[in-house]
């Protein structure tokens, strides 16, 4: 389902070899994305988590794990963290 743009968190636990380059190619179909850890991305997208799961599944083994959920960043009080300074503007004032 395509809807309003929002943030999704995508986190992996790989048992097999991570396919980071291939996944970044998949994530390029999002409006924007940030990789903030070796196994974690934040996507800006209009696409539902189930569709993203289908997109990343070909790059996973049956023993790998993935968790995809929506992030609510509508209020500064609803999130906090320690990220690289260049990441905060992309989260706080995302591209349309």
C-alpha cells in the first residue's frame, strides 16, 4: 500500500553473509535512507513494511532475521539518541 511518507526502521541480524551493497540498492527505491549502524537503516518511504520485507527477503537466508517497524518522529519529545550530527537534519526535516 502506498500512503503518506514516513520513517521505517529496518534492522537485521545476519547469520549468513550480510549483503549490504545489494540492500542499499534495494533501499535506493525509498525517498531517502540512512544507515546508522552496520545492520540498521532508517528509510523515508510511502511503502508499507510488508512490501519492504518482500524486497529484502531475496537477500536473506532462512536463518537471518529482520525487523521492520514505523518510527514516529512527529514530535522531538518522542525520540532521542546519539547519532552522527549529519543524520539529525535528515530525520528532523526530511525531504518531501
